[in-house]
C-alpha cells in the first residue's frame, strides 16, 4: 500500500508483487528504486521551475507538484502522443542531476520498474503514480487528478458535451473512443484556459468502458457521475 490509503490500485498491486514481463532484473536489484524516485520527482519539478515557464503558462496552470509534474511530462513527451516511450523517459532522466552520473543499466532498471505493464511506454497516470507523489492528502496524485477531471466534466462539461454530441449523428447514443476524445477536447478548448490538460484527457480515455465493437455510450458515461458529499456521505445528483 504505497500511499497508505488502505487499498491497492492496479499499479500498486503489480509493483508490490514485482511482476516482470521479459525483464532480467530481480526483486533484490530493484529495492532501491522506489526511494530513489523521490529524488527524480524533486529534480523533475526543479527542472520545470528552471526552464522559465511561468505557472500560468503551464498545461495545468498551477504552481503545485501536480502542475509541475504535468508540465514535465508534457515537455518530455516530444511527439505529444500522450505517452512517454521508454527511450523518451530514459533521455529525460539522464538530464536530471540525480541521474546524470548513472549508468545505463540503472537507468534502464528505473524505466523498466516504472513501465508496470511492460508495454514499452508510460501513460500520464503511470508516470505520476511511479513517483509516489501525494499532495498533502491521503489519496494518491493519480486519484486526485481523476477526481479533478471527473468534477470538471460533472459541473462544467455535461451540458455542452450533450449538445456537441448531436453533430455526430449517432442513432444509438454511442461513439468511438477517438470520437469521444475529439468531443471532450473540443468542449475543453472552448474554456479559457482549458481546465483539463491533453495528458489528462488521454488518461481518461484509457479508463473508458468500451463495448466489444469499440464504442462508448456517451449518455451512460455522463449519467454515471456521482459527486459525494464527504461530510454527510450523501450522493449529489
């Protein structure tokens, strides 16, 4: 339970079991990595601060660890694919003070450790979770981000998304994941500044419940949101 919140998410589960897919590194060889990632986190934040980008110019305009790490991910994602390929991540690590004198074997070990599912790349939430960032709370940073995205959709995007959906001429209320991403991005860009970053949209798309034919029911998606009042433990609809 890396973040001490009393539960394991998928990535914690994989890493605590040290699942390795075609990896030659052993459990004993990786024990130093989780603590070292704290140094990576601090250097990543400092690299953004030294870059001259002002907080209001960042993709998530917030002078918080979440804002700086989102900007670091954005700056490292050279092709703006929403993913960090393992080579991209390794090159970014080499530029950080804590890693500049590190050998290729250790850099590869860090990258392999962070690539939980062994698919050769990190998505936005994998990147944040592997740094074990917590923003003065008991919940993980990844969960905080999803909460931010969900609240934005619930309070700000539900109505404009339903209106924009009409342009797709879907008879059964379903669209592809790519169409959903385009719809959400369009509504998001109509706000100034956009409240959700491109990386956050990519992360949300990965969590969508997609049917066997690759489509998403937009109305079911929007109707599924529930905002919990944690004081009274009531559902607000």
